[in-house]
C-alpha cells in the first residue's frame, strides 16, 4: 500500500508537484497517465526515496519514507523495485551480474547470510527465463537491443521479488510487439508477486491493457482516479482526447 | 551584481557542504561495512599498477632535469656536490607528491569522474539506490581506499625514480662520483622530509579521489555534462592540490620548527 499526501516539489522556479495526493492498494496495478514532463517520473523517484519532497508525505507499507534519514531510506526501500525508462542496466556488468546484483549485495533476508552460488544461479536463470532472455547471461547490455535491455531490467527487478514495483514508461520507444510483450510481463509479474504496482506511461493502449485503476496526472496533481471503464467516461478534455486516440487505434484493428 | 555574487557564494558554500557530506558518508560507510576486496583490488590495480609507467617516466625525467639544472646552476659556484641532495630533497618533499598527484589526477581521476558521471546520467546510480544500495559505499568507497593506499606508494616509486634519474645524469653525464651524489643525502635528508612527502601524498590522494568522484556523482546534462564534469574535476583537483601543498608546507614546517625548539630547550 502506498499513500502519498500533499506532495510538493520545485526545481528552480518550476513547481513540478503541486500538492499531489494518491493511494495505490496492495494487489493492484495503478497506471498514472499524463503528458511528458508533468512530473510522473519525479513522483516515482520520490516514492522510492531517490528524491526528497519539499513538502508532503509518502507512506509505503506503513513506513513514512519522507521522514527517514538517508541511511534509513536504503533499509526501507529493500522491498521495492523500479524499472527505469532507459533500463539503467549496469553497463560494466554482463546480464547475469546485473540480474544477480541485488541478491549478491543483500543476501538472504531470512537468514541474513549470503545466498549460495547455486541458488543465485538458479534464481537468475528463472528470472531470465520468465522474460524470455535465456542464453543471454554472458552478454553485455550494449550487445542487446532496446527491448531486450528492458526485459533484462525487468529480470533484474523480479529476481528479488519486491512487493512494491514501480515502472517508469516501460513501453516507451519500443515497437508494438515488444511493447505488448512488456505489458504481458507486467501483468504476469503482478499476478505472481501480488504486490503494489505503479506504472507511469503516456501510452493509453498499454495503460488500458494492464491497469486495475487509472489516474490522470496533470499540472502537478492527480486530478482523476478510477477503474478503466469509469475513467474513460469522466468528463475531462484530456480524457476525451485520450479516448479519441484509443478509438482511432481500435478502429484500425 | 550583488545578488549574483550572493547567489554564487551560496552555491559554492552549498557545494562544499555537499562535498564534505559525501566524504563523511564514504568514510563512515566504509568503516561500517568495508567494501568487498575484489572491488578494492580492481581499483588498486587500476590506480596503482596501471599508473606505474606514467609515474615512472614523470619521476625519471624530473630527476634528469633537476640534476642537470642543479649541476649547471651550482657547479660554477663549486657546489656541484649538493646535486644529489637537491634532487632528493626536491623529489621527496615537493615534486614527487605533486607530480604524482597531477599525473594520477589526469590519468585516473578524470576516468573515475567520467565513469561515475556516465553512470549518473544513464540512471545507473539511481537504479543502485532503488535496489537499496548506497552508491557512495559501493562505488566511491573502493576508489577511496584504493586511492589513499596506492597514491603514497606511487609517490614513493616516483621519488625513487627521480633520484635514480638524477643519479644517471649526475654520474654518467657530468662525471660526478656516485658517493658525492649519495653520501650528503644521509646528512641532509631527514625523517621529517620523508614524513612531509608521505603526508602530502596521502592528502593529495584523498583530495583527488574525493573531488573526482564527487564531480562524477553530481553530473547532470547528458554526454556534454560528463565532459564538463570531467574537466571541472581535473581543474578543481589541480587547484586544490596546489593550494593544499602550500598550506601543508607551511603547517608541517611550523610544527617541525616547534618540535625542534622544544627538543633543544629540553636538551
């Protein structure tokens, strides 16, 4: 469960977040729609503790992230994961090292000891198989295509099974087939992990495919939140525009 | 104008505070959970072993020049016998630490800054934070430990190469006897000189590694930003090394004088 209340963030003279409030429930995929540059990614970076707000609070599974000290944040976000827009794979490591990075750094949370090498290898293979990247273990990120890099980043995320998953523009810049693969993976991961997922996108097709609830982010605030069918019936010029776009795409099918 | 000065001063003060906070974070995180040995070893190899040739050439050629200059300047006054002492003293207390720090900044510091900077602009550092890993502990601490251990060793190596280079020129080019090159060193090179060189090398190591890493970790603005940060890291390191050299020279000599005075009083 994620609870964001009255979040404010200013960069220079630009108020990116202006009193944003939002709830994401356990077991659901909440998709935040909005135009580029309105601060959707900034919101995710606040939820995972990379940035500090000027004002407001963020509560994740009962822990108030915004009141924690820097070192306490690292402890608090151990159960969270984020898929970055540009994949953000570590380019000095191969795919296997990227995928096993979290496991090697944190070890087994139950015993507090490092995972045996065989366990790590098994988990890495399982995660890579889930995203359809078997056999790429020894490849470097630069050897992969954009879509494969995104899937490798997903594998790096799901390997440690976080209960909070944040996706920043997961399908941006991908061809429709790869984008659909990523959408299906997000739904599959959600059904397996049953955590809380927030997906930020401006791709309405992707949003309608994966969302349990949709939110519209505009001018630094969430102005509407609803289930997909209800969301499309909201009387708002942006939603009308999105609906028209979707209809056009539907009529092309 | 006044507003601009105030804004710039505030920005510089904020940056110094941010830099100091990063250094503390690196130091305490390294103390709390020391970085893994393979990471430190990799950096030690990169900073130490890979810099050996460049540091050797720098020390060696500096020794050549120092010996030649000393011989020409002092020879006609009948002081060519102090060539060895002059080369050794200059190399141990000043040129060894300074030139090594400069060469390591150019070769290693710039590369560290560019590597971390490119990780920053491609969100790799944010990805690390999102996986609950402190990038200062994982990325900067191994470089810090490797830097402060390797740079004094490189300085020692460069100093020895300088003295050896000076020896070759003095003995084989200017026909000075080996004993007149080396013998006065026992009398005039003190433990204080060696300590000065070691302290300077250590401080320069701390400065150059932390400044270059800080600049890398704070990079913004894509590829152009990485280039800008790298240039700034090298220039800032050079300036700080030169400034700290002056203050260290003053402070260490004052302490030395004080200690000598106390010792003489007791005797």
